């Protein structure tokens, strides 16, 4: 068989049943071979959209996403989304057709490009080793949570090869590797810290979310044993939903009460969290005298962003289990928990419960009011996928999510324009839930071509645009200093009409009453996607904006 067919056969045997992409001459045959082996192919309108869809799909499916791209510009068009996936440690396999002839205008250095954006380079080296190269790339993506760019040289794809089969020794279907156990001395040191702690706080990150339900169970068991409060990084939002000790998100998005309690911790433990500037507000959430502990399966992640008193290189769930087994049945101090604090958390920890003055004026709606109204309208079983921009804190923190799979947050690269496509991937991965794409007008217009994809696929998505007719972050950062803002402000656009042009339902929202068509759509058949062009007030910057610019 041709190598292109062998690659597709191997991926099918490995379980790749959903593929995103945009087809050109270089990936035409391998894509059709994947379809021939039963894969569902989702054609995007732009390669960047295809890669972001695969990223969103992988985050919620728990399996490597697969995206197939044309040689040369097919890959370079997708690089922003690939960089986001690489920085997020999303398991993603990029099938990148590769023109290696020096005479080809499509020739680029695929390996150098992969390295430049933090992805792992791989390639088909010869027809005889093509299947091994493919399996190795897929396994790297799956087992190491890496974004792998697999170069498919055109001349190798077109060659003949014998398919050797993908047996248990090659697949991920055999016995999974055992999770890394903590060293006895590290587990004992953490147990001693927690046994003495009076105000312990756990912050679970992307690594804890990726570890699945077992990690939550073990972390809650340990937290119960030592009286710890529970929080997450933004990427793991929803992991502890339902616990009365859930502080929601730590860092730039933290509510005033959550920030107060995290800053008051005497022992702060990061579980699969990088503890970066976003999660700890550039270290300001670490109180004076607080002992910081970081648990991560990757030794290279320990202490990169925050100085730690103890680093534990091991699996999150395995470490929590080992430490809980070392603690006495009940810690005498009771930890941070009390009946009074539990009641206060239930009343104050959500942003929507923090009092504010509604600045809606009849022409524009306050984004806080909009988000609270939407939160009340939307079904509990939802996915909130958020783009980047000045608006992003409102849907991220005012729209509740049912669990960690209810939140898609493509912010590791902080790129505007990925939200709609990542929402499409999320919707395909979890058709049992309503997916809400929360976008700013800048990001919506950047990725607007994928509205056609939403309509073509008939996805019952709600696309909410927080429309301030500007790149609001720049307006509010530079405006107070008197800089001209003509470059970041734009005339009004009728995004609801644009949505209707793509085949979506569309509504413009200026007041709470204007949300009635959204209610009707939610209660009806949802037979087409809906675009909500919410004209939001823009008199103030988001509360997290200062933190964002501190990180530049």
C-alpha cells in the first residue's frame, strides 16, 4: 500500500476517529485514507481554526487531537493555534505535509518551526519506517501530553510500503505506564507540613485536571484529612465544583474572598499547577511566611515560576494518596475549615455575589449584568469556551460550569481569535452539553470564517460576543495616559446580521429584555446556532487587566 494509506491505517488502529483539517494537494490522500478507515473529518475554513478545533476537542475528549494540513502555508497558517496547544500541553498530532525539494516554493524547515513554537518535531524518515514513525509520534502526544508536528514528506507519502500492523507493542491499548510515585522522604515531608498547617490551601492545575476523576477524589480525601481549602488555576476551573470548600479560581480571576483566603494560607500546595504569574498574581497571593509546595510529574516544572519550599516530582493522585495515608485520621487543628467560613464561602466566593453598580445605560449592557443574566438562562450542563481579550474575565467567572470539562480556556499563549474554533472542537467532543463560545468583537471578527463551519455542521452552539467595538485591553491600558486610540477603536459592526449571513440565528442585545430571543432559542429546538451581539459598556477596564499587562 501507499505510505499515505499506511499512516492512516496506523492512526485508525491507534483509535484516531476524529480528524480536523483543511485539505490541499499535500494532505489530500492521507486525509481521504483516514476517512476511508472510518474517521470523521471536520473541514475548517482556515488552518488556524482547524488546529484550534483539534485542541478544544482533545481537551474534552481525553484523547490526542489530530489535525491534517497542506504543505508550507497550510502549516504556517496554523502556527498560532499550534503554539497555544504546545504551551497548554494539549496532546495533539499535527499531520503536516512537507515539500522537501529545494525547488519547491512550499519548502520550509518543519522541524525548526515546530521547535520555535514549543512543539515536538517528528517526521516520516522512510517508507519502511513510516508506520513506526507515526506510532511513535502519536504515542508521544498521548503519553507525554505533547503537541507533535509529524512532517509527511510528499515523496515518502507517495512511496509503497508493507503495512506491518499495529500490535500491542506499538499501541496505547496495552497496559498504561504506572503513575510516578513520590519518594518516601518527599511524601513524609509534605505530610508533616500538612499535619502542622493551620490554614492549608490546595491549588490544582492543568496536570490535576488531566489526571482525571481519580485525582479529584484523592485530593479531596487529603484535603478532608488536613482541613485544606480547594482552588484551581483558570485552566482547571470546575475541578472541585460541588465541594463546599471550593474557592473557584486562584490568581487574576480570584474573587475578593478567594484571594483573601489564599493569601492567608500558611501552607500552599500546587498540584499539577505551574504556579505562574496568573495563578499567584505575580507572587502577591503568597503570604509572608507561607510555605509553598509544588507537586508535578515533570521535574523541570518545579520552581520555575515560584520559589518553593518543597518540590515533589510525582503523579498528583499518587502523591495525594500517599500523603493522606501518612496523616492521622483527623488533624487536631481542623485546618482552615469552620462552620462560619463554610457559610461565608457559600455567600461570597462567586463573582456574581460581589455587589456592583449596574452601568447599563439602555444602549449598552454592563458585561457583569449580561453574564449573570446568561448564567441564569443557560442549562447547567454546559461548556464555556472563552477567547482572549479585555472581556474574558466576565464569562470566565460569572458563567458557572458543572465540572472541569465544562470550561475550555485557550489562554496559554494569550492569543485573540482562537475562542470560536476551540468551542467548535469542544462541542464536537461533548455533544451532550450546550457549548457557549464567549468572544470579544476583535476575536470574533478574526475567526469569523468558522461561523460557516458551525452552521454547516448544524452545531447547536450559542456564540456570545462581548462587543465594545475596540481592542478594549489596549483602550483601557493606554487611554488613561492620553495616548491616541484610533488604532484600536472601530466603527460599530452588526455582528448579529453577519451571523445570520452565515446561517445562524442572530440577536443584538443592549438591555436585559433583549435576551428574550435567547431564552426562546434555549427552550426551543436549537435547530441552528445563535449569535448574540451584546453591545457592552466600555467605560472601565476589566479587574484582571492590570495583571495581564504586568505579564508582558
